[in-house]
């Protein structure tokens, strides 16, 4: 296989993985295995807060590649479910932070457990060396993707 053919195959594979892992039916089914029944946007926001801690709505909007009004709607649904709360940002009294409540932390832990179980299911027939190689290569790929993305962003015209 030539290098352009390998690149095309890699892009096709990555697109397939991203499509599967971001499909609403997939994300909700994975979460539901642990009793977390939320819409995909709420699951994403809950996961971000669980992994990264309290966030400003603007930071959530940037990470989720959506607008402030959508973050407001998702936050309202999660507040209604008792999973998040708003609080003042100690670094800027004009801003607010969205943080997990104790119930939100339990839901976040259930999401993490569900993800771990999913990976165990997917990699059940892989040996330890293959699992290690996958992590090493994906981590390297992520690092290089971040580097190239920063370069691309810095060369864009304002």
C-alpha cells in the first residue's frame, strides 16, 4: 500500500471511529448501561465537568463546539435533574462556573465506569502489549494532532 493509500485508509478508519463514538444512540446506550439516562449533549457536558472540574459556560461552549444558548439549555436540563449547579467564579466575580453536584459526581463516576467497561469489552481479546501499543500510538497521534492544529490556527488570517 502506498503512503497516500495508507493516509486515506487511516482517515477512513478515524472517521469511522469518530462517527461510531459520537453517534447519539451509541453514547446514550453506553451511559444507560450504568443507569445514566440523559441526552447526548447532557452526557457530553457531564463528562467534561467530571473529567476537568468546574467550567465557565463559555469554556464549555468552546469545548463542545456550540453556542452559549445551547450550553444554557443543557445546563438547565442538568440543573433540573439535580446534577449540576451554578456558582460564582472566585477569579472573576462577574462570571459563573458550572459544577457537578454530589449526584452529578455519582453520575460522572458511573459514566467513567461505563466507559471503562466498554473499553474492556472492545479490547477483551487484546493482550497487554497490544493494549499498551494502542495507548502509546494514540497518545502520540493526539500530541501531533494538537501541534499541527495549533500551527494551522496560528497561520490563519484574522
